[in-house]
C-alpha cells in the first residue's frame, strides 16, 4: 500500500529501501479520489514518468495517471537506445547531441542496472554500403565530433577496425566488398522497464501513480484547469489538482482540445517499426548499421540476448494511434536490408516478434519525418495546462525537469529539480560487472531489478517452484509475475507478457502458450474471478493474433 507522501523527501529515499514497495490498486484509487494534488500528470510514458518523479523529488504532492499501462504507447516501442544521435550531428543539431550525451551519462549513473553500454559498428564497403572508402574518412571526423561533445563519457572513444576485427563482431557480414569498419559506443535500455522503474521511484518518494485510468474530461475553476474527471475499473471520480500536465504523446492534441476549444493540432506522428529474429540467424555481437536498398534510411541490427532486433522505419502515419503494428511491407523492408548486408537468407518465418510505435513529432509542413528535429516543446495553455510534446527517451529526465519548472510557475512556487543525481530504484550501489560475472538467474534478475532483485529472490526462496520459467526459451520466472502483480501494478496478461517482461517481443508464439499460466498467477495474486482471468487471457491471445495477421497477411493496421 502506498504511504502518504512526505513534504520534503530525502534524495536517497528511493535508493535505500529495505522492504519492497508494494502497490495496492484499491488504496491508490481511494487516494486519487480523496486528495488534492499540486500537480496531476496525465500520460504514463517516459516523459510523464520523469515529470512526476521530478515533482515528487521537489516535495510536491504529485499524481500520475495512464489510460492503459505504463509505457504501453510509444515508450515501449522505441529503438531502446539511450544515445546522442549521430544523425542529429548530420542535421547540424550539435546542441541536441551534446545535451543528449550528458543525459546518457546521467542515465548510466542513476540506472546502471537498466542502461548498458552498447557498441555500434558501421561497415566500410567498397560499394552498396553505408560508407565507401572515400566517405569513411569524412564520417570518422563526425565520430570525433561525437566523442568530443560528450561521447567520451561512456569510457571509450570510437575505433577504426580492420576486416578481421569487423568479422569477429559480425561473422555473417558479406565480406566480398568489406574494407574495414568504424565502431563507436552508445547505450541501450529496456524502455518499458525503464519507465516502470521511474514511476515506481516516484511512488517511493510519495507520488500517487496508477495505470488503467482514463481522463474523460478536465475540471475547470474560473477558466483554469483544476484536475480531471476519470474512469478506472468501471468507477468514475474526480482528481483535483492545482496544476495539470499533458504528457500524452501522440494523443496530446486530443487532451489539449479538452482544455481549449480553439486548439489547433500540433503533433505529426511518425511511425517506426522493429522486428525480431533469432540470434543464430545473424550471429552479431553488437549493433550493426546496414544499408536499406534504394533508401536513405540506415537500419540497425542489435543483439539482445538470443535475439536480434532489426529497425527502424520513419514514415508519416495517418491511422489510429491505438492500433499500430508492423505491416508485411515494413517487415520486408527490414528483411531486405538485413539480407543485403548478411549472408544467408532471412524470411518472414524467421520473425519471432514485432512492434510498431509512433513518435510524437512537433509541427506540420512538408518534408520527410526523418528530417524533422527531435527537440521538445513545452507550453502553458490559456487555461493553465502545461503541455509537453516531442523530445526523445534520452532527454526525458531533462524534459521532466523543464515541465515541472513550468508547473512551479503556474503554482507560484519555487524549488530546484533534484533528479540529476537521483538514483532510480535498484540503481544505488549496483555493480554491473559483478552481477554480470555471477551469471544465471542472479544476472538476469540483476539486469532487470538492480539491487531490488533480492526481493524477487526472496519469493523464490520461500517457494522454489517460482524459479521456473514462465515462457519457454526465455529466462523470465514465475516469481517475476508474482512481483509484477504485488509491486508493479500489473493488471493483465498483456501487462506482464508485453511490458513487465518482453516475452511478446522476443518470443511471440511461446508467449501465447504461457498466457494461461500468467493469468492463473494474476488471478490468485489480485483475487480475480475466473471470468476476469479468462477475459484477460482471451484479450491477450486476440491481440497477438491481430499483430500476426497485420505482419504476415497484410491486413490493415
């Protein structure tokens, strides 16, 4: 159960828990209905998550609601890169790169269990590649710029590789035109896990957080936004707040229109997709950037355990933001890129998972979304609602800081952000090298929960049967499902298999076989009826079958 928030929380409060933070859904709903907040954040993606954490760390009474699940939109469907963005240097946006690299460093310091260093390899090819030998020298100058503006903070500078060194990292690369390679270093994170950890850190500092809460309308007092009327689990109630933040991503215009009848749409959604294939089909040990035949866009192939993630596209999107999937055409686009670069032949039968997401880019006009800037925009509307749009995962902490700066202005209060050096839950005292060296279950849990892995381990110690895997071929355990229900506000089979774990992405078909077992655990932990469990299982099966139909049969997304 969530305790009442302290007015001036200690900066280390979230980092020094001796007992697990257990979140009780019914108690949180009562608190949302009964309390009056300084700020209500609507939208549980990465931006809203860091906004509520920033607010709680300053001592504000803060709440966050999300209509579906934390990170269920764009923030679980990104490229999962915590990076400066080489492409932004090419666009001349050096300031964004410099700042992004500083924020990457802060992420690795505050969440060392979730954000890991990742090498990127650019093959130098004589023809039909990302770079031919003539362009490679110029691109290496770009990498020097990247290192100098902040890339060095990751502990390694870029390297020029010989052909044997390239093939040691990517042995299935087509070698006939290979002339060497360039390698630099960035970082990656499980985006959904990162968002969940941020909102749980906010809860540890006193924030009230809840998923499955839809904002049906905004409360107004003398033409100022004063909260929201919401529905959750069939109940309708009001959440009263002195300030409201719209952090709903590609749904931003919909909520802004509820605050201002004269609002004009600002968000231009750009679709990005990824597909997953088994590692043994590609056998790379890093991220390899490959050409896409006939396209300017470069694709990336990233090892993730026993899988390789291929992505991404960047195209305008006109459909429903609630039903976004990788299409058959987009899948073939990525497979063609991989088959151009690697030996062997990847086919649709090799694709074990896929995701499609929307980037909430700001602005309209002509031109490709690929060329649009990724800067964030924060505004205060005429009714006082603070709206944040654009940006990227890497700069989310700073965006949250700037959003709450605006909120403080609306409230007429002062107070500095404290998130620059604030460890996320599980991050304080975490030794990544020691945990990785331990291997096995300890390493798996450590890279997901950090120092809080001991709480999941305690469940296994009490009931050794919970150490059993929940999805065939993946390391996720039954104990993690129990913990998701008790401590992570998981409500459904989809919450567990799509976001608390990434089973749906890395083993789509095997996750179908696990749905009933997950439903049974949730039913027991959450006291669900048999009908509720059956509905949760059926909804997951239907969602995955729909995803597959769009991917393999060309159905409309």
